[in-house]
């Protein structure tokens, strides 16, 4: 298969995903929820939309052009895929196959139905892909490894795969920066970065930095419409539990009835909780952000005013060239 064949197949996959009817998306969501109750229809639809954006022909070609991809001697690339949000392993799936290597994919038990459905669609479009990947339980035959997991599993990965070329991704989360001058629409968009996928993704904002004396009233008002999040029993259970812990321990916090905002120097907040920390000046803010850069996936600010940040509401909309942890997967695949 030539690179052009691969590009055309993935572009067609994007077209077919874009043409899915509401009834089709309901079927996908039911498949997903059979393994993971967090994967409801709204979030599955959002994940599908993100994939269709990645597979726009213009973006695919812009992404691949700088690499000057040539025919390679295929290596077996093992990918340990995460399952925290729907089809989160798709970018690695795309990257390995587009590079011309052979993919050994170890799927998360939480995300198997959706990734298998995507793979079946791709093979239906271009049957030659059937000989380019397989789903496996063990990665002993892999020549190189891409693995995503928690800090604890990352230590295991680094030990077990130490002698093979590898990318090992660890825990990261995303950060928001507020000044107190944001409009209601800005704060509503920030709510999307917090609530999307119920906060389970590394691109979800789990902590915000705010100026000293900041009031969260406007943020709560802008996101009142999100109270329906309590309709999901697992989210409500988390909210009720975290609220009870804060109350029993008499820890300071704000509560709007469906989310909790708590001062903390920690980065990764529990589901339904948004951590915050104050800063005294722009210099102070930059110093604090620099101290946690190795644990930060994305920084968001209103209209992307802060250097190195993206606008509120775009944390969950990565482009195809936005690599997890800032590690260039395609460059790695070229070198193995």
C-alpha cells in the first residue's frame, strides 16, 4: 500500500463517520456503554466529531507533509491504548498505520467495541489494511512500544520495555487560567473543558489558576445549564461522595449543587471537583505554571491570551498534529 492509498482510506473513513445518522450514533453509544457506563451518547458523538476533524484531507496532508514519509521496512509497533475517554487510542492507531509499520494494538477493556468498529470500517474501505494490524493481549513480539497509562503503570512499562524503543506516557492533566475579566461566554466555554467526558480525560481542565480574591459566582452562573450532569448516576455518586468528604473534614470549598471548587496545590482533581490556586502577578503565575509543565497536557485561557495556551472550549478538540505529552509520535515511528 502506498502512502496515497493510506491517506485516501482514512479520508474516506472520516467521510463515513461524518455521515453517521443520529440512530447510528445511538448504536455506537450502546456498544460503548456495554463496557463503560461513562461513554454516553453525547460523549461518543463528541469523540466521533473529533476524529472526523482529524481525518479532513487538508489536515492529514498538512500533518504528514513535513515528515516526507517513504516506504519503510515494517516493524511491529505495540500500542497499549488507554480507555478513559471514547476512542482515545485512535491517534496512535492512525499514526502507526500511516507510517507504514505493523500495529499490534492492546485495547483497553473499557474501549474495545468502538476501536474494533473503527478498524472494521477501515478494512471495509481498504482491505489491504487487514494485513497491517491486529488486536493482541501480549506485546512480546513488538519491536517498539507506545504505551499510555498512570504514573504507576508507566514505571512498569519503562522497566518491561526498557530495551526496546518506546514512548511511555504518564499522568497529565490540563490547566485553566482566569483573570476575572472573562465574559459569560468565556466561562461557559471553560465549563466545556471541565465537564466534557465527565472530567475523565487528560485534556480536561482539573485545575484553574485565579488572581487573589477571585469570586467564582460568574463561573457558576455561566454553567448553570450543566446541572443535567447529575442525571448520570456515576457522576452524582462522585459528587455526593466528594461533597461529604469536604463537609466531614470541614475543608473550604464552593458548591453550586453539581460541582465543587476547592483550593488545592494538587493538580488532578476527583470527578466533580475543580481545584484552584491563586497567583499574585503574571510573573508569579508563569513561575507556577513552569513548575508543573511536565505534568500539564494543555493550558487554556480566554481567547488564548496567555502565551502557550489555547482558547477556552478547545481543550478537547486537538488537531491531528497535537501530540499527547508533546512527544512527536510520527518522528519516533520514522526512527525505529
